[in-house]
C-alpha cells in the first residue's frame, strides 16, 4: 500500500470515529458544528456534506439558519478585529 493510501485510510477511520457513535454531543449537534466550521473554512464539499446529513436528520431550517448566522459572526468578527489591528499598526 502506498503512503497516500495509508493516509486516506487513517483519515477515513478518524472521520468515522468523529461522526460515528454518539458521544457527549448528539449527531445533529456535531453536524451543526461541522456546518459552521465548513462555512468558516470556505469548504464547499464539507458544507454540502453537513447540509446533506442535517437534512437526513430532519433538522429544521431555523436550526440550520442559526448555525449559519453563528458562522457569519465569526467571519465578520475576524475581519473587523484584523482591520482594527492593521489600522492601529499603521496609524
């Protein structure tokens, strides 16, 4: 087996462990977090994956919208704080 195949197999096991059996967080909560993280990382395939699972779990539009709104605040806060820092450094 090539090193690349080994890495992919390890990733697949890691993914299954994270999204597999319920732990402290239920499946819906984990995928709402996944959605927010995917949006924050601008990962389209990850966003599609999270939305697909959330739809399978019959997650309401209101729940999905709220997760999206939280992700938006993180992105907006990051941009605002970076701008504030750069302006202060270049004043």
